[in-house]
C-alpha cells in the first residue's frame, strides 16, 4: 500500500508538479489544499501519513498548522516546504512538532520515503 500524502501550497502550479512527482514515485496523493483552513480540514478528513506543507500560506503559518495537526492521535509526518533557507526560520521548525516535522527543499519524494522508513 502506497503512503498517503496531503499537499498544502497556495500555488496551484507547485501542487500540480508535486502531485506528478509524488505519484510517479509511488506515493498516493489523497488531497490538496491551498490554505491553512483547507489543510486542517483535509488532514482530518483524509488522515494522510505524510503532509507536505508550505510554511507561508495566505491565511496562516504552516508552523501553526503543523502544531494543530500533530496534537491529534497517530499524527502524520509533516514536511515543511519553503523557498527560504531553514536558517531563516531559526528554532521555529523544532518547536512545531519535534521529530515528526522536517523542512525540505528539493528531492521531496526521496525525503518522504526516507522519513517513512524511519517512523515505521
């Protein structure tokens, strides 16, 4: 069974490209969201194993979304994505949920596979 993924990014073009990349890599993209509210709704409805989550959303922060999602039972792995460097965010990444939150730039599909092997 393929790992399930929720894509959260306000850029439709990025979501489309990420969907192709992830499905080609054998992952099952179960939903997409363009904002924080949609991310929370989709996370509850689809309970994905992985959430690919943009940090800068039009209606909130990916950090806040990650914290809210990780409070539930059997939380997913959250991979924060950003066009900015991890150092730009200081300690906010670690405070967003500990070892189940990661910041990833490129090679997203490979990062998801590696993370899933660690948390199984």
